[in-house]
């Protein structure tokens, strides 16, 4: 704070760069003497007090392509890991067991991936998925030009009825709150197995901790799912999802080189 206010022997700064863990609050904007801008070395800016920044005349901007490819690669790795039950086998090995199981394991080639949110990350996931031999269908609230041979669906339900895998890539907005819930899980109830993954910035889009979702998951023991960015990864908040599902920190941008 002293660098913002120019106290304790520090000169007041003109610009500050932060990552997603650091939040610039209203108090920071009000105390800043010469702050001209805030740069976020990530995609999201929702952890900062944007209204206070606007009132102070300080723009808050992001780096929209900073981790796009990294997140897309992580999503593809999760899809493959879930398809081969890698998290189950890892957990068993850590318990000292060795089960060479092939039941319900499959290749991703020839399967259909459904993408909810066809923006920077979603479109890159589409490209990588097609390179693995997958068919891609996607849903977005606005018309988006397809990458490769991907097909846009007019409704989410239309997409869910086709997809073997579903991945969510949507921003934190009031319109995306609880975007995916029990009704959407019900649409996925067809003879084929499904896998669900999300790298959305917040679990508001996928209320994993809600009783309806836990109830839906408990009735669907063959629905593996993975969430790489949600509050339930906090040590203070126990993970509500058990094997063969996983819930972890958003590590897509955690890399020291490209």
C-alpha cells in the first residue's frame, strides 16, 4: 500500500501489474496518488473492484491471449485422462494397489466434443480436439465462425444430445450464473457415457457444491468430471466430488516457459 500512497520512503507508482491471486480493492484505488493503470497478466479482471477503478479514472486491462493455448492444452489432457481413468489408477497406485483396468476406457478419436462458450479458449480447444480425430459441436449465445469442421448448435440442449464430452469456457457474468445444472445433466442421460470438464473462471457457471448437482452426480456414477478452476479447491472447503472425478486449482497458466 505504501507504494501506492508514496509513503515510508517509497515513490508513488504510476502503473501496477498483478496476476489473478492479487486483488486491487476500493481502498487501493482511493489511496493511490499517481496510479494511471492496472495491468492483469491473465484473462480475468473480475477479482478487482472495477467500479472503484472507473470512479478513480484508472483503467484495468487484461492480457486476453496470455494463457489461451495453455488452458486449451490442459482441457484436452483432462479429457484424455478422464477417458482412460488415469485419476482412478493414480489414486489406486498411491494406495499401494495395482489394477490394470480397461472397462469403460476408450480413445477420444471418433468421439464428439461439445463446447459451451466458443471464445478464445473454446475455439482453441476445438482446433486441438479435431487434430485428435474428434468431431466438435459448440454452443454460444452469439454466432461464431467455426474453426475447422466444427458445427455451431442453435441451443445448448441440441449440443448436449450429440456430445460424448462437454467442456465449459464462459466468462463470469450474471447470465452465466448456474449455467449448467441438474436440467443439463438430465439432457446428457443417453446410452453413451459422458465426460464433463470446465476451465471457466468460477464455479458459478457449474454449481458443483450445490445439492442438486451432487444428487445428479451420485445418480450418474459413470459421469467422470473435472473442474480446473473453482473455489472448492480451497483447503478450507472440502472437495465435494469423489473418484473418478477431480477438482483442482487452475494450473493452466502455471508454466515458466511457452
